[in-house]
């Protein structure tokens, strides 16, 4: 897809009331997501076809402030496992199977705690520390944002 077309789409998105635009042209697709903060442009290959995807996204400053506030409040009670990406949260490897972890379970550093699906890629999220699971902050199949607290683990 011609970069001039992408630039024009970005301009059109900024001037409109739309939050998101996704366009597919042949084997190439472009997905633009509007936020009020600085926008980040990155290329991601699509794994379902040889198409290229350009994504424009950045967390809003309000969302970032909320995450910082949550982290400050939760520092005293436990460590947080945050989502490293925007996507869909899955508590188990497949529908109907047992969740990776439950409240009260003990996890070790490196244990898989969930899956976050992003762009049809299933990304295993691993614990960064060991401890007891104090809370699970996300429902199965719920969308998650970058930096969103998924789990609280005791120190």
C-alpha cells in the first residue's frame, strides 16, 4: 500500500469522529486507531496471510495515569503482572480447559499465567516473580490494554 494513502488515511481519521479505521487492499491491510496522545506507527506482518499491517496506537495519557495510580496503590499488597500488549485475555489454553492459574495458587517465576491474543497471535504471558495469586483482575475473553494489571501476586 502506498505510504501517501496511509498518510491520507491518518489525516482523515484525525479530522473525523471515528476512533478506528481498518482498510484491506489485496493482500495488504491498514488498521488505524485514534488516541489523543502521541501516535506510534509500527509495521506488523499478518500471520494469517502475507499482508502488512500498519497500526497507529498509543495509550491515552488518562489511561497511563490510571495504571500508574493502580501500581502505586497495589505496591504495598503485592506485585502486579501487567499486560505487555493490547489484545484479548484468555485464562486457559483452549475453551473448556482448566485455567492456567486460580486465586490461591502458587506461581513460580517463568510460569505461564495466561494468553493474550493480539493480531491472531496467541502470546503466552509468564510470571515475572514467584508467589501466591491474590487476585485475577480480568475476565476470560475480555479485551485488555497495554500495562493493564492482570494479576496480583503476593511478595
